[in-house]
C-alpha cells in the first residue's frame, strides 16, 4: 500500500535545536519526517497539504515531569496536555508509579496511591503487566515511564520507617531490574513523601547504581526550602556514586525564609557539572506548587500507612504533638505549613469536593475553628485523599531558574481524573512559557524556549527520534501563532485550555485543531534509546 504523505507548507520552522527559525516546507511520510526543504521545493504530487503560511511549526513538546500514569485507564481522553502541544509525557515521577504491586504489601500500594490518584481497577502486578495493560488501552500522548521508589519500597517492606535489611534491599533491586527490562526509562524518588522519606542516601545509591547506562535517576529531593542546598548535595552524591544521570525535579526555593536562594542552588548544580557529574533539572512556570495534603505532616506521623495516620489524627496526644511540630521551624523536615502559611495552602481536589478551592484559613473561618484544627478535620473527613496547592515561592527565583540554559520545562501536573480545582499548570504550562516569559518578558528567544521543551528533554531522557524537526524524526508537530499563543488556566478557572495553537500532529496524524481534540488516541509507549 502507498504510504500516507502530508506536506506542511510555508511555516516558520523552529526545529528544536535552538537554531533560528526559517521558512521551510516539511514532508511527512507515514509516522516520520522525510524532508525539510526551502519553500516551494517539494511538489504536491497528490499529497495532503497543510497550509501553514504565517504559522510557527515546532516539534511536539515533551513534558518531563508528569503524574499522568493513570491516563490510559481513564474512560475519557485526558486532553489537558495534548491541547498545550505536549505530545510526550515522562510519567512515574516523585517516586510514584502504579507498579510493581506484588507480595504481601500489594494492598498498601493501592491504599497509598489513592492519596494522589483517582480510584483504579488494578489488573496487574509487575511493571511489565502494568505496561501491557496501558498498551491495551492506548495513549493520548506518548508515554515514557519511570519506576517509582515508593512502589519498590512498599513491595519490599510496606510503609515501614526502618532501613531495609539485605533481603529487602535485594527485593527492591530485583523489582527495579524487572521494571527496567520491561521498558522503564529510569528510577524516581520522592524524598519528602513516605515511604521514600524514610530511605537513607545509601539505599538510593544502591538502587541507582543498578540502572543500566543510559537510564537515569530522577528525584523530588529531600527538601526544597531550608534543606535545598543539602538536598542538592545528596542528589549530586547519588550521581557521583552511581555514575548515572540525575534529574532534579521541579527545582524551586520554597518558603519565604528561603527566597533568594535560587542562584546558590544553580551554582551548586553547575559546580557539580564542572566536576563531571551528569545532573540536569526542570522547573514549572508558577510560584505555587501542588501535592498531597498529607505532605503537611512530619515524617514520624506518616509511618505505617493510612490506618496509622488516621489513628494518630484521632488521638489527642498525637494531635497535640503535631500542633507543636507544625508551629515549629527547626529545619529537621520540609514544613509545608511554615513555608506557605495557612492562607497559602488551598485544597485542590478531594473525595467529597466539599473544600475544593478553599484555603485552610478560609475553611477554619467557615468552621469558626483554628487553622490547625481545620487541617486535621479535612484530613479526617477526606480520609487523607486530598490534594493541595501551596503558594510558597517567589517570582524572582522562578525567573532565575528559567534563565539557566539547561532548564527544562515540566508541568508537574497531578493525575487526571480526580476533578476539583487542579493547579493551572496541568492545562497551561507550555503556552505560559511561550507567552509570559518568552514573548512578554523577553527572557529568551522563542527558539531557545522551544529547545528547552523539545530536544533538550529528548536528549536527557533518551527519547529516540523525538524533539526535533529533522529528517528521520517522528512526525510529532505543533503549528501555533507565536504572537498570540496564550495560557488561559488560572487558579480560579484552572481547566481552561490555551489559545493560539492551530493544530497538533502526532505520528503523522492531526489529533487536535483550534483547541479541540479530534482523536483517536495516537500516542504510543516509547522505549528507552539504550
């Protein structure tokens, strides 16, 4: 059968490499780019023609930090990313993945996952079985999975706060090996969340060292406030010990007391690179983060899993100690309350949706209670299944991070399907960089912004044939108006899709046009390059 050919004509092509935009025609044959030539030099010859006169053509954007592991299993298509021009997502970040789910602690992973993911019908145990189930459902965006340390540790030892013994560490290592052989791009940790926060550096070093060359270690570091510099030092140490690439997830300086520390953080990363440590980083273009509301609780309070946490929240002595700890700021753990204040912690999504969009301070005022008591009440009512938006950063630090030439862009969007009022980054991250920081504030040329979203992440994560408009690359393309592209999601109306994107092509098929998803699911699960 003759291959399908599409001729994209007359666009200003930004090829993803950082090179200046140039007028060109692009010939797509089946799933791949066959040629990029001067305008008018490629004949029509019965090919389908997409006229892009006046439009900018870029590679499909790569979201290096996503939590959309569950997207294939949703009944409805998750269009939050594809309508931004994102054609590939790195999932399994911050230590969270939906497998392995094996052994006597399988139920513990299911229970823990409900703190962040919507309810899931679990039809798999191993990482390979998870990927097979996802393959069967299909993908809206290309799917590049990491395996999460939380899942490995829960499988080996549940939600214990102990150090693993030799057998438990061996179990984690063998499960990591299975995931890598199945197609995981690397290992991720979330060292402010249980059970990852119970792991000592040695445990992480042992696991990262098992990764094959070419796979990476991505980390939500131990702390992003007062512990920022020591946490970077720990990430660097893992990279030095394992001799594997390290990805620092959503680099930030959180908490007012730590504002202004981004230059020092970037300097530490640059110094490590100068010593030969392969370490990279990403950011999201907002000054608020988003995570589980249980991240407000100190480590000791989270030992043992959900039943123990809920029991402590109903025990007067435990609650009294918690009240004192949340009011203190001794720097021993990542105190989200001190970092943001009660009015800076907003419920994003919950089971009942009773509190969605309200800050803890507002909930307290409505109840006629103290904010601490309102926090405890929300956690109990929602049985820990509640996420939050945390306003803890400043714009100057964000801009400093965005300026760095090795900064990649990730949404850190939480799993789709939970409803509520999610962080607007889930719907607006990539257009926001192009509109606010590139076009309006002129922090970098559009070609540089596109490089940070395409070829740089493709190189970092080993995404073969992605991230550039060059012959032989996959035909993942975005046609947009660089003068008008705009994010529309904000903290009040957080699910609005952007404007100024004409169409998105995935694997040679136009899957979205003028803000409307056309389908079908044209994404695929990608395989590591090495």
